[in-house]
């Protein structure tokens, strides 16, 4: 998350909740009761559901019974639209499931647990700069996580009953001196196997800029391995991304100013633009400000519903601030 927004959160609340290793009463895997308020309108006070190619399905405003709940920086579904895994930028894993109404709208979060990230000795990691987790991808029981501050891309075996230290660190290709301290890898996503990138992992930084103001990104595997850039469009920074089935990359972006507050944007990058040495750009699908049900939108996943509809799911990071919210939002992305 950007330093500007984090600083604002600290200023308006006067504090930022931090976690300590196994605080009094904390279990290694902590059950958390999630209370929700359903969101039925995306544009506040209006019943419209279509926003360009996106159609609002529904959402949840979430609060948790644990002080560790919040700072949700990335998530991915383990089963489409139901069981999920996520990471926080305060150094926690979280797991849970979404309950749905008959028409598919989300209405509850259950089986939610949190556990602190561990070092090689099996001890919880207290130092935030070591566990500022921002990006996440999952495949075949492996979670690949992008960390900023102490920049790295690490792989973990997924075990909801007890996550361990990473079993592998990946070469993230981008020179470390080009990664800004608090603007590292926010996006970790895998391209479709049948596309031009052949299932390769792709990482995109939040706002690590080259001399021309373009955002550093990289393909980590395969014959196309190498650095590419994403053109920075306006004052928006990248907070997550996920590949669409056809090979295009959907990016979640956020901007913040004291005058205008928080905004979010979804931008679609053509798969053909993602190649070593290229500067990728794409069209804006959705832009929303504080007239809409948004907050500090940080996490995204794309999945197919049982009826074949392609769904875009978003989560927000509340920075553990009393003035911000943890949101879960769902949209249909119409493909025609």
C-alpha cells in the first residue's frame, strides 16, 4: 500500500494497530467471527447495476472479532467463489469461505481464521518490514507471495491448519535497486496455460518507476522471461492484477489525495502487450470515487460462476483505521 495513504491513515486516527507475536490469548490458528453488512448498491443511493462492461452483483462490509482482522492486501479463491486464502500487509495469512443467496449474491463469511507468518525456525515474525505481503497467486497447493520493503517473491505450501516458512524464493528479474521501498510487487498472477505466456508467473510493482515514469513489471518464467513496463496512467497506482481467461491482464488501481479522497479503477491490458521489452497500456473498464461503495481497494480475483459468468471480486485494506472499511465486492464482467 502506498506510503501516502498509510500516512494519512496514521494521521487521522493517531495510531496504527500493529501485531505482536502471539499476543496474550492468540492461538497459532485464530478463529475469527466475521460480522457483515450487505451492500446492495455500488453507486451510493442509486439502483443502477451496470457500469460499462461490469455489472454489480453485491458486496459485504466486514468487521472481525479479532484485533488482527484487517489490512487485507490480497486474496485468491481456492474453490471458485467459495473457499479463499489471503495475506495481510501486517504479516498474516487468512482463510475463509463465502456463503451465498439463491441468486448468487454473497451474504456471509464463515470459517474465517488467521495465522501469523512464520520464519524457518517456526517462530512468528514480528517485524512488519519483513512480512509486508502485498501480492498473491495460488496453484496446485502452492501460494506465491510478493513482499515489499524487504522485496522478494516467495512460495509456500498451502496448509490452513499451519502455514510454514517459504520453501522457495524466486528470482523476480527486476533489479532490486529499481524497486522502491514501499512500492514493490503488488501483483503476482499467472497467465493462462493456453496463452502466449504459457502459464508463466507475472509480477507488477505498485509504483516502482523507470526514468520515463513507467511501472516496472516482469515475466518470471518461460521463453518470454524478462522485464516489461506498464504505462502509468494519471495518478493511479497498481494494487493487484489477475489474468482473464483469454490472456488479457486486468489491473486494479487506486489513487488518493487529501482533496479527492480515495478512487479505484480497473484497467484491461491486452495479452499481446505483455512481453519482454514492451510498455503495456490498456483501456479503463471502471473508475469510481467516494460516491461509490469503495475504500482502499487492494485485492482482486477473477473466477467463473456455475452459470458460466466471469466474476471479478475485490477486497479493501482498512489499514486498521477506524475511518476505513474492509469491503468485499463482486461484479460480473460481461465478455461480449
